[in-house]
C-alpha cells in the first residue's frame, strides 16, 4: 500500500487506455480495499451523465485535428480512486503537434504530494488539475465547454448529443476488464492552440470509467474520425501482452447523433514505423466493415510520447482517412492512439 501511495503522489500521467493495466494491477492488490462500484455489463449508463463516478479509474479525453491549420492536440485528465486511500488522485497531460514545423509539445502534470489540487464535480462538469481546467459553463447535453490547459485555450460547443458506445463499454470483461464508454463525438471549437487562433474544426470528447482484473495487462490500438459527410467513426482493437487480438470493434455516430455498432469490423495493419526508443508502431491501416472500406494514414510519424515518471510509452497523433463510405467516395480525419506498453518493454 505504501508503494502505491508514493507512486500516485509523485507520478505523472499515464496514457488514457493504458491506465487500465498500469493502475488497476497496483490498486487492486491492496489487502484492505475500500468499496469500489462493480462493473455490470447489463447496466447501461446514462448518455447525458458526464460527471465523475466512484470507480477505480476514470478519465476525460479531448482531441482535435485541424488539417487546414496543420495542428493537432489532445488533452486528458485522469481520476484514480485507489483502494484504502483517503482521496481521489488526479493527473493530466497535453500534447500539441504543429505539422508545419514537425514540433510535438508534450506536457504532464500531477497533484502535489499534499493532494487536494485536483477536482471533478457535476453538474455542470468541472475538472481541475492544478491550474489546468476543463469546465462546462451550463448543465445539459449541449452545454458549452471551456478548456484552459497549458497551450490550449478553447471554447467547445457540442454539435451532437452524448452517446454510449454499444454495448456500453470497451474491453473484454473476463480478459482485460472493461470500461464504460461515453463520447461527444463532434464539438465545434474556437480559441487558441499553442498561440495560434482556431476558428473552425471539430473535436472529440471521450469519458470512460470502470476497472479491470488484478494483474491483467492489455494494449490498445484506437482511432476516432470525423467523416466529411457528417458521420463519426470510432474503432479499436484490444491485445494481450503476447500480441493476441482479443477484441476488434467500432461504432458509427450518424449526423443526428444516433450511435450504433459497425458490422464485421476488420483492422488490417499496414506500414510500420520504428521510433527512437526502438518500438514498432503501425501507422497505416486498412479498416473495413459493412459500411466502409478505408485507408488510414498517419499525418506525422514521430508522435511517440514517453512518460518517464510512470515509464509508459505510446503513440498519439493525427490521421487521415480515404476510401469508400456507404458505397460512395469518403474522406475523414481524426486522431489515433497506439499503446506500446512500459518503458521497460521493447516489443510492440
């Protein structure tokens, strides 16, 4: 228990979907855990409830790619509720890619050892980690958000209502554990990114909470995309440490904000890029389902992010999609996250 306390108080962030494996194995090992809400796959959470829950781990994640302005970013705030620990712990990160220069800025921060600087409340949603904030100005599914975090100063207005991705969660409960999965798939935005004015473009907001089996490890390949016709695509696959794919899934959110599962999803790896740390990442993919047949290409290769405090390594950056969508030519853009694992692990 002492080692977990020290790790939480002094760590920096963990990338969103890998937080499952890194935190849960430690937190669930406590011999005297405080009560944690249990995951029930039969229970559907409310799509319009963006607020915090009492689960072991939870995160809010915002990303955006502005091809016309050659900028991409993501921000995330994590809330961890360790067993037998008196308070929730918060940590967060921001990354910005300037495609004109190729510069990637990655900032991490966590609560001080004294704790108490993080916050998550609802309604309306208000998140804080130090001086970084993400707040909803009014309650409701179409309430405006304001993000003030490092190089990001943005106002965001939902263009679609929140959705719960079917079947309500991501992951394989008996193998990797599971997280309830909620999104606002399309938000208009304005403000500044790294000092540059943003007057258009769209962002994507994820909210996940839940837990996993003690000691279970998993990796993720995930992407979200805004298609030019107004629909939104989310795809992911979950892998065990040995590389075995145990889940491939996707959803489509239509122009009216209705979400459903894509049919017969296939994600075929293509071009592989080797990073400076020696890890291999699949940066180009061929993805297909009953509704689409698309090529996914990374807009910038060198997007590996290393969290030295937690020794977690992952790739996150902008992607472009082209091919066919519902039998017609289709294009889109979005963000992709590829979790490589710990800094000590050299194999993808």
